[in-house]
């Protein structure tokens, strides 16, 4: 049976970067919720909806939420994620997740499924800690790859980069990476993602904390130590 590592933390804590490193180091499949959602929204035509339990959710509305820094509707995210995870589990893949769950609703939908597919003892939660000040500073100065959407946060190693180190495409600034939008994202994390921590504990899942205000390499090293 495979295993699952879930990374949580505020915007800018480097969850995606660390997920990529873990996937490469441990042979895991990096499940990118944002890419799945962005692809579905990009392909959506005017008036397209997703129907969940008889209720329609507008994909145009989901796109507007993202532009404002607000999390996608939990029912929609959980629907997309559960579909994909079942496919990956059937393929025998171990996973690292960095974009879901982000709300209590998603957690209550996703964790029971993961327990069923992977067994509780094979699920690990890593909380990457980052101060509010660092969250705002990093996100208002980050760039992303125009093709693969990889985020590049400010550091001595990245300040001179003009191309994505992964695919070579041009680095650009996201239109919604403004201080006001970042504050909305941070508020979303505090009010909607943080409650997941108590839920994980109630479900008997252990949470290991790692300090995110370090170099990428040091954060990666600390995560490897706690996942064993």
C-alpha cells in the first residue's frame, strides 16, 4: 500500500516547491490541485457548470473567486480532487499534496477517502510555518513561470533569474499578486485552512511542524527528517 504526505501552510510558505522536491526524492506523485483546477477553468466555455449532488456550480464564478484571492468553492475542489485521487490510487501511486485540502469541508471529504485508500498509518501531515509579514513580503515579490506556473520566490539564488529553472519559459508577475489580494489570501488561510489542523488531530493524524523561514534546502532537509 502506498503513502500520502500532505503539506499545509500559509501562502508563500513554499508548499509547491517542497512537494516537487519530495516527489523527486521519495518517488511520489505530486498532486497539484491548482493545476487541475486552472486547467478546468481555462478550458471552460461561457455558461459551463459542474453539477455536484444535483447542484450547479458556475466555472466562471470559480475563476472570479481566484482572481480576488478567495479559495475555490470547497464542494467543487473536493469533487475534482476525489475523482483524481481514486484514479491515482488505482494505479498504485503514492502521493504528496500541497493544494488540498484547504478548507474544513474539503478535509472532511478527502481524509476519509485517503484513509480508505491508503490506511491512516500511511498518511503524514507537514505544517510549514511562516509569519504573516513573510507571507506578504514573499508573495508581493514572487514571479511565476508563464508556462508551467512554477512560483519563484525572492532569494539570493533567484533574484537574477529571468527564465524558469524547470522549463526555461519566461518568468512573469501574477496580476493578482498585489498586497491587498495577498491579505485576502492570508485571511482565507487563517479562517478556512487553519481549522483543518484540529480536524486532523481529531482524525488521529499526526502533524509535524517545520520552520518555513529558512532556505529551500534547509526546509527540505527538515521535512525529510520528520517524514522518516
